[in-house]
C-alpha cells in the first residue's frame, strides 16, 4: 500500500492545474479518495473529523449488499438447474459460476454507463467525481429480473442518472432514488422485460455453463398470490422464502441475506433504525386492516408475514427507504416516512391486482413527500416552542 501511495503522489502533479493531464483531475481525485482517506482537515471552526467520509459510508453499504448479491447469484444458477430438472446432479459451485456469468455483465453495464456519465459531468463542471453511484450501480442489477436485456439496462441506467440525479445537481441533490427510477423506467417503457412469467429464470447456456431450457415460464410468488390459485400454486415453504430459493428480482429474494446487510447498516449507524422499523410497522398495520375490511380479497387475507418476506419489501425497507438523501431528515419525520412506505406498498399490492409488487412505487411516492413531511415536523416544533415561550412570558 505504501508503494501505491508513493506512485499516486508521483503522478499527482500531472493532474493538477497546469499539468499535462489536468483535464482528468476529477478522475484522479475520485480514485485517490476512494483508495485513501483524504488528508485535508479544517483549519478553523468547530468541525469534528474522523475517517468516515461519504466514500467510506458508500463502501459500507456495498459490503452490506454483498450477501444479497451472493445469494442472488446462487439462486440464478439454482433456478436454471431447477428448470432443467438437474438440481440433484448440479454442484453448488456450478450454480454459482453460472449465476456469476449471468450477473456480472449486468453489474459491468450498470457501472460503466452510470460512472461514465458521472465522470463526463464531473469533467465538464471541473468538480470531484460524486461517490453516490458506488451503491446505486450495484443496486440496479439487483432490482431487475435476470432476463432483463443489457441494452435496456444501459438505457434505463443512463436515463435515471441524467434525469433523476445530474439535472438536480448530482449526489446529495436528487429528490428520488436513482436505482428505483431505473426500475420504474424499465417497468413503464419495456414492461414485458420486467413482468410476466418468462423473465425471472435464466434459460440459456453461457460459456458452457448452465442448461438450455426452451419454453420455460415461471411466475414469482407475488404473482401467484395475486392469481386465482393463490400462494399455494407457488409450492414454496417459509424456509424457501427466507433463504430466497424462488424466482424474483436478483437481489430481493433472500430475507436472511438482506437481514445480514441490515445488521451491518444498523450497527455502523449508516441506516436509520427509525425508518427501517417504521416500514415494517406500516406494512403490518395495513395488512391487518385489510384482513378485517376485505374478507373476500385473497391477497388481503394472506398472512401478514408473507407480504413482508415476499417481493422487494425487505430489500426496499433496508437499502432504499433508508437512503439518507431521498428520505426524511427529521427524527419524527423518519417514523412518518417509513410508515407511509410500508402502508402504501401493501395498499398497492392489495388494491391493484395488475401490479402485485408495490414497494417501488411506494418508495418513489414517499421520496417526493419527504420534504413536505420534514417541513411539517419543523413547523410543528417551531409552533410548540413559540407556545412555550408565550406561556413563560
């Protein structure tokens, strides 16, 4: 590491003003601050500094996402072998390699497009490269089906980075979650590649890995829940739902893997437990309300825990609802914001049979509402303090 530090110090003058590579200064700054904690400190004022800058925080979120990524990678290979009827004769490492061969190109496309745009914008503005896409670039491949074509993923990523982030000023200025805008763009522009029963299982061989399966289709558990036969048609046990061995978006199926990431985020203080807990409380409350008010609705009558462990509910609650940029900032507002996400997700699932997954829309709608929630909380505090002051006088 010392040799790398010395090398970076040696080439740094080339990227500074007047150097022959000054046009790529933001690129150098981005790589240097990603590898090393900046040495710059405040010369005056009351600031308290430690080694946890925004890049370090983003790195922690990436680490928290790794369990979901690894389980999703294995599940890709498992579902392919299951479709071919070869689960018993396929080793776990073969399933993992196949999953890696399917997932890696999506990750590469996501980062190449997103970071490419951010590098270009940073060079144009003469600013440092924003680090927010370190997380977004990994989340995007995890919230889409395995069958999503790479070219569509590239277009959707470019759209979200430009129109949901850069036009607002870049990292820290966006008002909606960029990864969810990517998914929403695909859902509304190319609905056939993110819905139906033919996009959730990889059915082609890649470099001799996996199995070629023709004409295979398989619905997600939520699609079965909204169908005529109900969840029983999915033939899934609770353990399958918790482990994540079922069709679905790549990183959203395993509750256990998501829980491991949640523990890290809460332990390090990166994510707000108030927001995360409120999402689940809101979901449970809405499930119980519908069970009493809609006795003939099969989706409403499903046990509340099935709604929590199926689809993107857990993934959204842990990794997206807690996004510090697009969520509520006030402490009281976090409770309201999280509760609204959980309640709205179940509301959409139950009352809209054509759209069995409601987490994406719920988070995006609450992203837009978050500033208003914070405004109301702040004004309420101001009025309460004014009343206390009036009483004293």
